[in-house]
């Protein structure tokens, strides 16, 4: 931090829109991204007196192996977990695979946002990357129970 302060450097944190909008079955992932949101918000105010800018990059579905690598098969779960969650886990996995196919944004979009955050005269504090990031951020403005119904309908069709 002393070197950054001397150089009036910038901090760019790469998080995820999951730091604003947690999906079911991805709670642990979302928790880590919510933590990055808190860190960025805190640092932005802490470092402002030294002219240091903090930006948060918030991509959604990006064309990375995260969406195509094999996941643990539902059949490997304990019987009770399969009974309780099996159908919804399969629906969620199917939707994630479909979304990553034609809807994933190229990694270059993230790189471009990072470059802008590092070099712009007036960088933004947050960079939502991809159309699904903007949709997910907008859904967060809904009242919780309405949001939950919208997500349930979108993710599970019920």
C-alpha cells in the first residue's frame, strides 16, 4: 500500500455480478464475491484522500472453462440430497450450460474493462460486463420475495 500511495496508483478488483446477485447452489461462490464488493467499497473511501481510485469488475457469464468443465454428477450425491435437490440441480446445470453456449461474453471484454479502469482519466467505480450482468443487477432492485419468484421462474420454470 505505501508504494501504491506514493505512485497514486489504482486498485482494480475482479469480482463477479454474483457479488450482487446470488444464485441457488452457488452460495459459497457468491459469498466470496460479496466479500470483494465489501472490500472495494471500503477501500474506495479509505484511499480517496490520497487520490487513489478503486474499481470493481463485475462480469457475469464469460467464455471461460468455469461453464464447460465437468461438474460433480447429481447421481454422486447422497440419496437424500438427490431426492431434495436432484431435479433442480439438473435444471440449473442445464440452464448454465445453455447460457454459456451462445450468451457468454468473450474474455477480451473483461480485459478491456480492466484496461479502462487502470488508464481512464475518470474511471468508473464498477464495471458490469455482459448483458446478463446488467439484467442480474437490475433484478436486485426488486423486493426480495418478487426477486425470488422471478429467479425461480427463470431458473426452474416454476
